[in-house]
């Protein structure tokens, strides 16, 4: 399998896994009495974060052209800071809403990171990177 196809397959697997986690968290939110808006906020933030990541990775520097590298680095930093700022601002205005959204976002990010690390150290994606 070509490295680009392997990378796409890996990305789809991670996305589907985290989307499944977000969908399965909905009944937990309903049963635990967490604000449903917190679930929605976390889902929208995570999906937005993934969309921005995918857009920025298309700017990946090639071997002879390093011009896009600062844009990629600043964009990834901005993505993380923007997500945290939104979560902090919501938590300041409504603690229950912000905390529930932050918990689900942290859980989704942790799952994504765990899958990425497992794939990387098992040799699954280092050829495509």
C-alpha cells in the first residue's frame, strides 16, 4: 500500500474512533445530567480542530521549500491556543457547561493521541510522515 493511502486510512481510523467516542458520550451526558450544550461544544471544537489540522497539513513543507514551515507551526500553535481560550471563556461564564465540554474534549484528544502514538511506535505511519 502506498504511504499516502496508508496515511489516509490511518486518519480515517482515528477520526472514526474519536467520533464514535463523542457519539457514545451523548447518553453518558444525558444520564449524568451534564449540560447537553457542553457535549455539543466539545464536539464542534474537536471537529473544528481536526478540520484546521487537515488544512494546515496540506501546507507541509517539501524538501526544497521551507517557506510553509512557519505557517504550519504557527497555525498548529494557534489551533491549540484557540481551543483552550474558548473552553476557558465558556468555563468562566458557566462552570458546569465549560467543565463538561473540557472533559469530553480532553477525552477525545487523549484517545486521538493514544492511537497516534500506538500507530507511530508500531511502525504504521512513520513511512508516510
